[in-house]
């Protein structure tokens, strides 16, 4: 399975600049994203900054993809095709931040659990101070929360910004049964390190399905009780969903 944290570490090691900006491979950046996020990071060079994802509700058409390549798809057009993920912390859930205000829109937060590595920026010195992503996490899940918790432990400030990226629509599983085993392995790793459970919503859903034996109060490792059936996997498959 694809090791997200390990590959982000490779990217950081090969980057030539002291400003590191990370982006998931299935995302489209707003035209001003790199410039605005870089400017903010230069203003807060010791901090961890996260951008604002929006989720396309359908795949782009061939015509739209061609327009995107030519730089002809505007933010307003992409905003119309996209939504926020209501299960994530959003810079402005009411969607009232204008394009003009976005260059200066930034706020500090103490909720390090709101961080995820879909789109973020950090200086190389702070990235190395954190130690990069913990490669003991394999596959999918919790490696970004671990990264943020380490930043908190090191007194690295965390800021949310309104700088936009657009996550391209693709099929997902709700809950993510396609990542069941790695989520369990990584949740156990996270608890051993931090004495609290990550990904509680997914773990609860797995438990209700009888796949695991998890409760939020337990301190022992999660056990996989059984694999999901083909019918359960079929029911969890959401080809038209904008986000997990």
C-alpha cells in the first residue's frame, strides 16, 4: 500500500528550496495558492501552515480539463463545482472569504488535530526539527495527525489559511474499508505514542460493523475480528462522493 508519510519525506529530501509546500497528487491548486502560502510562511517562518481544500463534486469534463491546462478555469468556476468537507475544520465554513481577502486570511489555532497533509507548508528547518513523517505508519491513516502532534510538542505554531486547492472527485469508500488494515495498524501505533486514539469516527464505524473490538476508553491494541464481506464493501463504495 502507498506509504504517504514515507513519500512526503522523499519529496522533502529532494526539494531544493527551504520553503516546502506539500500537495496531494489528486489536487488542483488555485492560481495564487503557491504565492500566497509562501508569503504567509515567510511572515510566520517558524510555523506550520495549512491551506483550504474544496472538493469537486464531479470529475472535470475533457473540455474543462483542457481549459484548466490553459489556465482558463477561474476560482469562481471551480468554487461553483466544489464544496467544503463538513467533517473537517474549514477556514471559513460560511464561504464568505472573497478572492481579494484570501491573500491575508490566516488564523492561528490550537487544534492540532485539525491538521492534515493534503495541502500544507513548512520551512525545511521545522520539518527536520519534527523529524519528517514517522515512517512507522504504513499505508493510510494517522501519519499527518502524528506529524502535527509532534509540532505541538515542539511549540511550533499552527495556522489555518484560506489559500485554496481543489480535490478532484473520485470514488471513495464510506467507511474506508479499502484501508481497514492499515487504519488499525496505524491507530495502534498512534495510541502507543500519544495515549489517545486517532480516526475515532472510522474506528467507531468499524466497531459497529463487527470488524474490530474498539472503544475510545481502551488502552489495549485494536484487534481485527474479521474482514468485511464483499457485500459490505459493495455497500461502502461511493462512486460519486466528493470526500470520504
